[in-house]
C-alpha cells in the first residue's frame, strides 16, 4: 500500500451518531496508520442558489439553517477529528424549476452532479494523502464511479437490500436494482454485512468479503457495572423490563409486540430509538397499552444507562426478504451488555448459538425470556467475550487489512 491514503467516504447517513455503522467505520478507519485523511460526505441536499436566496428548503438533515445550506452549496468541509473532515454538498445548485420535464432533464441533472463533483474535488485537493480510495455506501452513489477515475480503489459497503423497502428513493424498483448491479460490478471490493448479501455479491464480484456489524464495547459494557445508575426515565417502570434499542421502522413486528405485551401485563416493554414517520401509527396504537413505552431517540453515549435498566434485550423483527439481508447492530450492542437476549430467528442471529434465544410467537419468546431471567453469570461472560471480539476497532482493522491487500493487488 502507498505511504498514505485519503478516503472519499460517501455516506448515506449524516455524521454524528458513533453507534451507527457508517459513521463509526469512518471514525475507526481514520485511526489507521496509513489513513492520512477521511473525507466523510453527508447525504447531499437539493438546495439551489435560488432556494437559498428565497430561504426555501426541502426537508433534510440541515433543517432550515441558512448558513449550513450555503456551506452545502460550497461543499464546505469542517475538521471533526485529527484525520477526519465532514462536508455536505448540493446536487441541485442550478434550479431545476418546478416543471416536471425540466426536473427530469438528463443534461441539467448531469451538470448539477458535475458541479457537486467539482466541489468535492476542491476539498479533496486540500487534504493530505497520496492516493484515493472511493468508498460507496448506497447504490445510488454509482455516479461516483465515473467521476473519480484516478482512484486507487473503489469500495462498496453493502448493508441493506434497499430494493426491499416499501418506500424507495427512486420511482421504479428496477432502477435501484440496476444501480446495485452496476456498483457491485464496478468496485474493487464489496464489504457485505450479511451472509445473504455476501453470496449475492460474490456471484458477480470476486473481491467480496463478509464484514458484519460490531459494537462500541468500551461504552456499552459499562452497563454491567453494578453501581452504574440506570437512565432516569426508567425509574418506576416495573420489572421485569424487556428492552429494545434501535430505530423503530419497517423491520419491526408490531403485531408480535402487542401479543407479547398483552400476555405479560405486569412486565414493562421499553423501546429506545427514533420512530420512522411511516410507522408512527403502529407506535401510537401500541402506546395505548399501559405496559409499553416508546421513549424516542437518545444520544449514543447514554445507551449504556438504558441497557443497565433492562432485564431482557429483544429483537422482535419480522422474518422477511428485507431482514434476510440485515445484520442487526443492536444484537452486538446487546451482547456488550451481557443481558439475556431473545429474538425472532432473523438472519445473522443464528451465528451466536447459545448466547441468543429464539422464538417465533409471543409464547415462545416469553418462555425464553422467563429462562433468561434465571440464567447464571456464565452465559453473560460469554456474551461479553463475543462482543469484545466484535468491537468496532476490531472490525475496522479487519476492513483496513482487506483494503490494503486489495490495493497491493492493483496493477
């Protein structure tokens, strides 16, 4: 590998939460010896010069911050760590007007992406590093394969089968599937989060590797400290407490949650994580049950306080084509707590054997939870050992080794 590298890290989630894979891997990769710079690019906004002048913003992670939108038009970067910079750009600098035909103009959209690429290039030139690694995290970033031909290596971090979501970022599912195929064929390395995705990618790209999720072991294992206080908003909730940490989206089996909570009215069922707007109705319905609490999102640094207050951790996920492609990060976070874990048999959980208990129905899950309440400390120690082996620093070193070997094999 060359003496130093800069990573152009195109993310599909914004910078901030170190508990999320894309953010955490960027943070950890920036710690590697040969990484001179990681340029983390947030999802682009669609702010035009005219939008900025009028103070009119489409919904995005920038909100209505006028200065932030101007920074996006310039792709202005800010240094957040010694070797890591973060920026947001705009893919609609030139207004596309409100006319549908002009909005679909290939030439105008291409011109806007040219401006976006040029802005990223200007920032890249200001960063240290001899050679470029292009990191993609979503199929719709396929445009970058054509615009950065000078790269030493192109990497695709494949974490979901996005075509299986009910709401798509494009009009036609086939468009997303075609973009996925293009990226899989066009990169040098595919990092597949699950065995399902690894097998699919390996069929078209020999540079495919399994790179599962991991956990912030140093932080979340603090939940095992007997003198650590639990989160204040858990006070007063009856035990046993069955807890969930993560996003409340379309991978959740809401009917199963209801059946389980109704079967144990004296237990508390607690959910910590942001609720997708598309699933707010299901959450509102469940919150009518007196023993179910949805507490909303919490900062990553506070999650150990919630795990401290849980008696059982669970994954009430649907078993379908969407979840078959996933590798739940929360499973690794649960392992780091040492707590008993009950789960539906979603893909990836079977790798952990006796450390996770399984059930398809409310009755089966509750039976396993009852057993978990009486387990001894041996299994908890095994969970902690497994979590330590699957920490984010460990996973990042594995990924960096893959990248070094791939770069060395390039002509």
